[in-house]
């Protein structure tokens, strides 16, 4: 007859479980890989941007050094070192770096959207003569003759599959028009912030 108590020791195993205050190994590993990825994001940025990020000097030096290395294995080891340095940062320093990188991403998305808007405006000018009339009403300071010439030449380039010289020049003219408008919006936003502060 089998013994019903076989394998049983007479106590609940949960009695001896310890309460851990520290994070689990898998949680620590996740945090380490996130910091490693953050370091990789910084390494992928231009040097002048990295120099402006508020961080300890030794971490910045490790990142800038990693950017110089071209050898695959050397770069991999330096990235590991960057990750190790990133783990020395406290939560506030990491948060500042994350906000800075997110700000860069937001700025680049806004820049991309602005360029797409300029491209759409250029396509309208090439497709419809009324778009030029509308543009001239918005910006009377523009040289109408020059714009008409650019539009005519851009259409001709497209029709004959020629290099898009006038097409690009038209884009640059529209881009210059967009710059003062963006600067005015920034000033309006600053004035609004000052009024809100009062």
C-alpha cells in the first residue's frame, strides 16, 4: 500500500519563502538592455548633439569614443562599455537623456512634416495656375515673373525627363517662405507663454 505522506515533509513550502525588496533578475536584465539601447541611441546621434546632452563627463567620453571606432568587434565592446557607464546614472539623469532624445525625434518629425507640406505646395503650383495666384495673394513681395519662369521650366523638365533644376529651385523658394512663418509662430508661442505666466 502506497504511503500517503511520501514526499511530504509536513510543512508548507511558502513558509520559507523570502520577501525580496530588490527587482528580479529578469527585471534587472530588462533595465540593463533599455540602458544599453539608450546608449546606442546616443552613439547613433551626431557628435555635436551628444555634446549638448546633460550627462556625466565619463559617460559622454565613452559615447564619443564609441562613435570614432570603425572596427566591428571594437565598436561592439565599446558599446558594452557605454552600457556599463549608463548603468552608473541615477534615474533623474536617465530621464533627462530620454526626454532629450524624444525631443530630437519630435523635432525631426515636425521638420519632416514641414518639408512634406512644402512639397505638396510645389505640386499644386505645377498642377494648377490658380495656386500661383493664391500664393501671390499670401506673399505679395514675391517676384511673380521669376516664379512663373520656374514653374514653366519645372513642367518642361518633367515632360522631357530632364534633371530637375527648376523643380528644386522652386522648392527652395517655397522653403524660404516657410521659414519666416515658422519663426513668427515661435514668437507668437513665446508671447503667449509670457502672457500665461502673468
